[in-house]
C-alpha cells in the first residue's frame, strides 16, 4: 500500500508538472475545434485527433504580432489501405474579417507535399512544414480533409505555435568602388544541389577567379561548404588554389554530406561573422532546417538568423544571397528579404540576369535551378567603374 501511495503521488506530481509547462500555449491562443479533440499539448504544441473526414481548428492569438507554427507528424489508422490517399489542410488567417494568406516554405526536402494557394496537400508529413503569418491576425482557421472521404482515425501535430515579435532589419553595407574586396562564398553541400548544378556552380566560380578580376595579389577568397555544419573551408589568394578547392566541391557530389537533407545556414553565417569579409555570398536552395543541434524549421530560426545577419552587416560585410526555388516575387515572401535589406532589396530572376548587371547593389539573386548559375557575372563585385 505505501508503494501504491508513493506511485500515485508521483503521477500527480508529473501531471502537475505537465500542466504547469503547458500553460504557455493557452496564454497566447484560444483554441476552438470541431469534429476533433485536442489529445495532448505542451507549451508550444497541440496534437489533434479525429475520426471525421473533415475537421477544423480555429486559433485565436491573444497577443499582437506575427503568428508561426509547423504542421508535423500526420498519420492515420484504418482497417483499409486505399491507394493514392492524399490529405489536405486549408490555412486561412483573418484580420478585421479580411482574409490574410500565410507564407508557407516548401523545398525539395518535402516529398509528396504540394502547395495550391493556401491549401497544403500531402500523403504524410515527415519534416515539419513551417507556416508564418507575416502580419498580425485575429484568428487562423485550419480545415483538414482527405481525398477519399473515409472517416479514418487520424492525428496531426501543430508545433512551434507562437506569436513572434517583429525583428528590425539593418541596412546592407554598400561596397566601395575601386577598392579590393575580400570575398567569402558559402555553398550548400547537402542534398538538393545535384551533380550537374555543382558542376555549373564550380565552373562559373573558377572562371571568375581565373579571369584576373580578383587581382590575385590583393584579394583574399574563402570558399566554405556547409550542410549540418561547415564541412570544408579554405582560404587563398592564388587562383590555382581556389580552383582546386572548387574542383573538390564538384567531386563531393557523391559524399555522405551531399546525400543528407540537413542544411544549417547558421554554421555558414558564423564563418562570415568570424572572418569579416567585405562580401559574403550564400549559395543555397534549401531552407535552413537545423539549429542548436537538432532539426528546426526556418520559421523557428528566422528571428535568430535575422539578428545574425544584422551582426555580420554591422562588421561592414555586404550580404548577397544566391538561391534557387526559395523566393517567389509574386508573393509577400519576406523570409529572405528580412535578412538582407528591407529598404533596398533587389530580387533578380534568371530571365532578367545579364552580364551588365552590377551586383554591388544587388542583395538577392533568385533563380530556378543552379544550372543557370553561369548567367551571373560576379566580376561586377570587384570591377572598378572608373
């Protein structure tokens, strides 16, 4: 009997601990669900369960600010296994009764996940799918359904649910004309950039540094390759050494790192913060999904990445991001722009890139596929206009 009493007291203590740590989510949100149960929750996570073909959850933030969350761990149980079963969730925000659409970041690491307007369509969710409302909203409605109309027992987790404060963006420094520049280029080495794209990137960079535009006797060049951490780093003045480094990058297309889906932007930014180059170029086609030793969505990292970029710019380093598939100029996508310079950010799509483009004033080059990397004339970064 004393053992049972002790066990009961321990259970009560554990329940009290869970309750105490779980108040945060209800401090920030009021949650209304129909045809579903909130089966569990923590300080930033909800787990919803339902046997209905369609069910809805409404989240009402109690504080002003941007709302972010991720959808993850969707599964279902059934006595039948239909083929080609897809699920969907329509995500809508409202401010003073007006519709507010979210920013949803999806890249090549999300398989069997599609975006149709504000409707996410998926077979399953293995990696957290980040959702961000850039402006304040009064409420958010998530309406779930499946493609076959069966009432499966299904569950989905809403995690990283929180209200974010806005982060101030610092200006991107202007490069001084006719001055020698130290250049650091951080290239994503993880999954997403294929062998052909690696070849295109390496070839164009080698041509740039062999051209003499960098004036080998005065310009220091750093090449950094990163995945879940910096996996390769070299620094040189001699164009031949730089060329050998880029050849190695091309060869590593079959490495274990190249097969990994983990991309950690902070590891590359930390190199720029440490080395203080005049120009830091980030080449990537995957959103950062790794931070502080574990998987984490770009939204969860966003404020920290903006602050990190602010620190780099405060050192006098100009940032230039070259991305593939991460930016849609037709949408209110400020995930990248907030890290650069929200006042004068200039995005360039591939069909408008030309050799006369002066990159000294460009913050972001957005393209579809790095096979077109040869369209970028990096020599304008160091070319003297006088």
